[in-house]
C-alpha cells in the first residue's frame, strides 16, 4: 500500500506538472499547424493585413510585426479586432518537422491598455475563451484559406 501511495505522489505530479508550472514559451497559446514554409505563411498573413486595413493596429502603438529584439524563433504579427477594440498577438514559427509552420494565437489586450495582455487558454472563462478563438478563426484563419494540419 505504501508503494502505491508513493507511486501516486510521483506519477500524478509528473503527468500534470507541466500545466501547473507552464513549462516552455507561450504555454497557453492556441497553435495551428500548416503545411507551408514559414516565409510563405508570414507573407500570406501580412498580405491579409495589407488588403484589410481594419486588421492593422491604429498608429501610435509601438507594436511592430517582426522577429523582435530578443527572439530569433518567433515572428510576431499583431492584428486589430475592431469589434472589440483589441489588439491580438500572434506568432509564426517553423515547426520541428520540415515543411510545416505553426501560427499561434497568444493573447489579446484592449487598445488603450499598456501591457495587460490576457492569455488565450488561461485568462478567460471557458465560454469567453471559445468565443475569442472563434472570432480569431473568422477574422484570420478562415481568410487565409489553408487547411490546418493535425499534430
């Protein structure tokens, strides 16, 4: 019996531990995998913004699309959700499998907030989180016309 209890205290935290301590970068991001090169996906997303000015963040914010100062892995792209007056943070990164690229929906914030990003899959109720992801799908994913790959 004692072995079972000890084993229980080792196995359960091991299984659920990563979610509790949020291992890795962007642990809560909603990821979408595409069979396309990173550069091609970035071009498609940037073209979407160029063709729909309502997705472009209003002037005056220091949020520029690109690799950022400290990261060479993630290419950040910011979209504006006019209906909620919010900025959506996404990133694009090569997948570990050649020829695949990930797009992640990371967080949102009110346009007027400095900082105060709210993470997808963490900082919202289940219903609100589902609604945010559905809006993201309608605003971005459905408009890039690429099939999402299964992991």
